[in-house]
């Protein structure tokens, strides 16, 4: 079977016959890693103009220009789902960002809680992972990466008309599939908040439970790692409220 | 906060005051890695007798005997869900086994398809990963690991009264949440089958579609990696038919 052309996220506008200059890293990837050359096909998307089939118009050692020929897919709307999560250790976090992108979240919001272990959040690393996963899973957009903020600031900023589904690993929440059938689910935009390994502190949980837009949810009887809880709750949301519905 | 005692899977029967001798590896882990000693608490499970709180009764350089004091949790029944999957490359496979165990599958069945990339399946590695994940997520049992077999043999052996939900990445299937509401879902035991990277061949897909117990399902509009598809479908199943329901 013939392979589909490689997919690349670019910043430039995409219009018919309007040349797109790649940065050195993307040029290196196409020309030296994939060994493509003039005339070869590449799929491009920028999160605004849909997906375009382009061809390599000019290639030198460190530069590469592509010419978009035709739009192959329209632009998808951004997903209305935000995943807020306490930053994790490197491999778990890479994994979480990759899978959350594949599963179609619209925004990724790192939130620092009392028990968060990661001292600093590398936003560029998160953005790079999300971009790569978006290229691979055929999204026409990349999740927006929100700057890391403390839990209190995150909650203070949260729009009161959007439900925030918070995984409560102490068992105080409602089964997520049931909760998604409740009136609270009737909102066009939603958020999911997952705590760190070790969970929220009792004080944080009390603060969360008292907020009118927060709905505590339960993800079954086993102890899930933070990244597993994130993916499982995104999946539930997509299957019951999101774009898994035909 | 005080840490819960470490949890260990053991082969021995668990009965009050009946000593449990650990193997050298487990003894090393408790005594040298965790630096526990005589009198310290350990939680034990064997997949048959529930979970027991035990204490270290005797410890030498390479041996360790534990005495179960009391049963802290009853034995859970084994999950009626089998995950059948085309073996993946090392890190994706480790990940799949860990997450599938956390999400509560009862059996893991590696199935060799035409496009399966992994040449050999290391059953012991799968078993070790599953054991470790079970210890971590507080299951009282470990998934059963079935020996790898070709797809045709797997399908020939599959009990005709059990639905097999097969992820069809060509888009021919029914949204999984809808399908789980259909009469086919009214069975006490179920299986999920996930193909390799690159998917099933058209011939395999035709064979699958023709089997009365096979239900082709759809997991949304994005291209999911094989391990993501596995976890997403287990999650849906648990949330809608499995033990996520209160």
C-alpha cells in the first residue's frame, strides 16, 4: 500500500500556490530524515485553513519551500474541552500530552496543586509534543497550551457557566457516565481537572466541592495513575458528549 | 500523611498466621529497596484469597517470611473483559499492559495479524508488567495472560455467545457508546480486539465483519495509535457496562 504523505503543522497561512517556507528543523526532517525532494507531496495544516496537499517546490541544504495545491480537508472547529492537569514527571507527562491530543482535547492547562511534584513546567516541551501528536493523528489543529498557574488562580479564572469535571479519587464523586447525563452537562464548553499523584489535599478537595461549577466524578474502583485518569475521563467525555457520536 | 504499606502479589495461599516465604526478588525489593525489616507491614494478594495485611516475621540477607494477620479486602471476581491486541513495540506494549491492568481487564490475549510488527511476544514480560500494575492499582487479582496466537486461531476459539468489539479504523463501525446499548451487549462476558499500527488488512476486516459475534466499532474521527485505541475502548466499556457503574 502507498504511504500517505507526511503531515506537518506550519505557522504560515495556507492558500493555493502561495509558497510556504519551512523553518530549518522542519526542512531537515523532510529532506534529510524522510529524504524527500522537489515535487514530493506533503500535507500541511495550521489550525486555521484546513488541511492542504502541497508539493516541495524548492529544496536546498537547510531550506525548503512548499506550494499548497488544494485543500484536502476543511478546518475543524476547536474542541470545546479543556484538560487541566497537575504536571507529571517527564515520561508520564509526554504520554499524557500525546494521548490527550489524539483523543481530541482543545486546550491543555497545567495547574499547580499542593502535591504537584514537577517543580517547573516546560511549556515548549508540551507544545512540541502536542504538535507532533496532532500531525500524527490527523487533526487540523493543535491544542492550545495555557501557561501553568496555581490551582486557586485557575479556579478563579474558570468561567462559571462551564462545568468542570473533577476526578475525586477518594470516591466522593458520581460515576462519570451518569454525571454526563445530568443537567450540568448541558453546556457547549467543558473542562476536566485531574489532580497529581497522591491526589488533591483534603483542603483542595473541600474548596473544589464548594464551587458551583465543579462536579466531582468517580472513575471506577481501582487506583488510576494521574495520566490514566486523564485519558479515561477524556475518552468518556468524547464517547458520550463529544465527537465520537456519529 | 502516612504511606500505605507496599502491596505484593504472591503465589502462596493466604491464611491467618500461615507464613508466606517470598522469592529472592521480592525479598530483595522489600528489604533492600524499600528497607523494611521485621515487624513492618506489607499488603499481600494472590488472586484467590483477597487482600491481607501481613508483617515481616523473619528477614535475612536473601530471604523474607511474612505472616498474614487479617484479611483487609475480599477477593474480587475476575473481570469478564478480554483485551485482544496485536503486539506492539516495547514501550507501547509496556504501556498498554500497564494501563489495561489499571483499567481492569480480566485477560490479555496477544493476537498476531498480517501487519503485526513485533516478531516475538515476550509473555513473561507482559506478565511482569501486569503484576506490577496490579500491585500499584490495588487490584486483588492479576489479568490472565493468554499465549500469543494467530488471528485465525484466536477467532476459531472465541466463544460464539460472547460479543467481540473490534475497532475498525476505516470508519465502518458503529460509535462504541451506541453499540454498547445494543442487544449484542447483553452478555456476561465480552472481548475487545485492537489491530496493529496500520490496521487490519482488508481481507482480515472482511473475515471479521462476517463473523456473527463480531461487532465493528468506531472510536471517533482521529487516527488513534493502537495503544490509545485499546485504552479508550476499555474505558468506554468499563464506564458503560463494567464496574465504573456505582
